C-alpha cells in the first residue's frame, strides 16, 4: 500500500491541486523541482546499487522512480505530464509486484539478504520467470509498462530541460545495474546454502496473486493508449494552465480548439472571414469596405483614368 498508493498522493496533489490553483507559482518553481527530481533519480539509484537487502533495494529504487514522475510533471509538456501520470500507475504495479516477490522470498527463507539466496532458477522456475518479467518492467525494457512511462517523461523533459533530462537518463542505466545484479545473485549461480535446496516453487494462490501484475505490465506496455486517451483532456488542461497558453496541438492526441472569427449567419451559412490586414494596409488593422450611401440610391462606380 505504501509503495503503490501512498507515494503517489503527493504527485496527485501537485497534478490536481497545486498546478491548477497556482499555475504562475508552479511555473516559476518548475526548474527547482526538475533539478530536485534529477537529484532524487541519481541518489536513489546509487544508494539502491549499494544495498544488500532485497526490500531496501526496492525501496530506494522507488525514490529514483518517483524522481522520474516529478521530472515529467514539471517539464510542462503534454508528453511529460502524460508520461508522469502513466508512470505513477506503472510504479505502483511494478513496485508492488517487487515487494510481493520479496515477501515470498522472506516467507521461504526467513531472510531478506541477497546473499542468503542463489541458484533459485532450478528450484523455483515459475517464480524465476515472473521475477524476470517484473525486473524487465523495473528497468523499462520495451513492451513493458515501465518503458512507455519513462520514454514519454524523457521525451517531454528534453523539450524544456535538455540538460536535466540528459543527466536523468543515466538513472535508467543505473536501474538496470542494480536490478539485474539483484536478479542474478538471487536466481543464478551455485546453490550456496543447503536450505535453498529445500525451497518449493510458487503455489496456485501465489501465482494468482502475481498474475494480475504481469498482465498489467504487458497491457500498458503494448497498449498504453488505453490509459492515456482517458487522461488526454485532463493532461491538456493542466499543460495549458502550467504554460499559461493553449496547447496548439497536444502531443497526447487532443487537438486544441481554435476559435473562429466568423459567426454563422441567420440562414445557417457561414459568414465571410474578416481579413486581418493585408499588403495595402500598413497598419495591420482590418480592412473595411466603403459603406453604401444612406439614401438608398445605388452609388455609381468611380471612373478610372
């Protein structure tokens, strides 16, 4: 619950309340939030890489992933905000699955230390395959939900904060380092302890608990528009409030509505457009036609020399 829900309440508060109520202040504070997000991404990744405990490693990886969400939210672009909202859901799914996997390991072995395991692929093959899928999601491998969210976030951040986005990209590399290191130490190598040989694979109930996580990982990785199209109107409104101007063409698929200068006539036909200046109008003001005489007589055309 803490990883999947509580950690996102602050993000939702920024998205739903802070930016809409204080758009100017949010726009002014955006660079500070962007760089704080970059610090969180790098710091969380480096500390996670030094952990020797499964739950602590997952917890510090959450700090890094939440940094990506804040980076996208304060990028002020439709890509970034849409990716941040998608990644908030993805993080809850992936991190929740990782903590569930860590709980299964603790239940089997009575320890969270990575050194207590090793060689589990032969003892628990079904568990190993599910663990591998969730690990791929955590490192943002294509066709998983993590890839779509982080790709949109970085795509939006590069539009407004290219330096910060470039530094944040190293967090993706570090996530692969610590997650694959943990997976390799737990699942591969020789069986270092005799207690590991007595471990049994997942039960039907445990597979049933992990199966929805795997389904969502692939669903959002293959068809992310199922979520983004629902969020499009809200994302477009937040971006317009954040930037202080309408989105000319939303990058998440919502075209901005451009008001027309022409009003429909009483007969239902569209009135002619009013020209906004031309080559014979140096002032740039609308050109108005000569008014007809008020006497009702038809004015004779002027003779040309």
